[in-house]
C-alpha cells in the first residue's frame, strides 16, 4: 500500500460491522463505519474503528458515497445493505464494492435461488406452486433478508388457505417443511486462489419456535401461541466429520454453477442454510451470497478456520486477507464490482 493512498475498509454500522472492521484492522487497514444517528453511541465504543461517518438514516447513504470514494474506501456488504438500502441502490453504487453485485438478483429471488441449487444438482425441499394441493406441512417465506420475519408454518391445506388471507407480503414461496437439524454453513470462495473454505457453522435461535419445542405437544394445545421464526441469536455448531465432505461438495457445486449462470460467478463469503434429516441427508433451504450474522460467533476464529490459518481468522478478517492479497498481486479489480 506504500507510495499511494491506502485503501480503507468501510461498511454500514449494523449486522456484522464489528466483525468486519475488527478483521480489517487486524490486517492493517484503516476502517470506516457509516452509522445512523440512533446507533452512534454503540460504534463509538470500539477503538478499531478509525472513522465514523454519521448519517441521519441508512437511506441517506448516497449523500456520503463521494466521500467514501475520496477516502479510497472498499465497501464490505452485509445483510443490512439490501434490507435498508434495497437492491437497486447496491447495484448502482460507484464506490468500490467487495463481491459480485450480479448475484443480488439471484439471492433476492427465492425462485432463482431454487433454480441455482437445482442446476447444481443439490437437494431442495419441494416447492408448491399456486393452486397446487398441499399434502404435507409447509413453511411460507416472504422474499428478502429479514431474519425470519414474514415466515409462517401451516400443517395442512386448510390452515394454509386461512393464513394466506391475512398474509401481507405479496411475494412469497410455499415450500415443504423439512424435519431435521437446521444448520448454516459459512463458506469463503477465493477467486484469487480458486479455493473454497468452510470457515464456521452455526445454528440459529428463533423465537418462539425454539421455545415451543421444549413444551410437550399435549401441553401446547390451547395455549394459542403462534410460532415465530424471527432470529434472535446464534449458537456455534461443529458438523459430524463424516458429513463434512458432502458440505464441501455442495459448496463447490454452488460456486461452479454460479460461474455458468451469473456473469463472474460468486466469490467471497456465502452461506448455505441447510436441514440435515434423520437419514443424514442435506436439504438446502436458502443461500445468502455475503457474510451472514452467524459468523459473529467466531470473531476469534473457529475450529474450521484454524485448520487453514495459523492465526485467529473470522469471516470478516478473511475478507480483509483476500483484499490484501489482491492488492499485493495487482488483482483488486478481480474481487470488486
């Protein structure tokens, strides 16, 4: 970085910003956090954040984009970028942006996600089309990264029909509710070295569906509690080693397929939301094409990242390491869009 204005790492103050900025600082970058006024006091607490840019709300992000460009900043997107700014704002950003913006259309459309997995020959739950008779329990999911907001469970056709009458989201899918262990596999694909890593795995705590699971079914009757799938926390998980090979295989299929269906393919962090059935088979529920909040469990590294690196590596730090390597090799344009 010597001899020219050094690159800085920037992100929105939300979601996984602390992990991203700490990881960048650990790799020697100066860091910038774009914060709305309500969250200012939180991010002022941390010394690894070199500069805070305050905006009245995240929707004002466009007003400081030129400032970020002057700072020679590289934006690291996370879940809040689409949730608060929208896809089109992300796609039109002129500031350097880590990752491939072309994946946003595929990530945000649950039907395209499903098509991606099917082309990759990865197992997905049955999807019920409009008018198709429901013959098993289903989960209804609205579009977008909303942390489980806008999901509901229906055990049969009658319940589904009744619930849809008051369901507000216009865009949603109805898919089979797969019984098994839900786990989220955090991958990192390097387009510089053409290698795939599994950095960590988490299980999410959803209210109040996880609490209901601790109440015997006969005692749930009459309570009148509506199951909620909103994510409020995460727990670390280590996968049975005999299943690890299949987890790598799925990630490699996702990456290889992305290169055929999306210009440039996917690179950097991504996550597969999976269910492992009692038969020890994976079913892929969803893909997130960015850093996910479950990686916040592993700011000091994980059992998996320690297999690759002789230091504590979080997903946030792994992003900074990739950027650092790209700068060193003169391949920064290869990982920005």
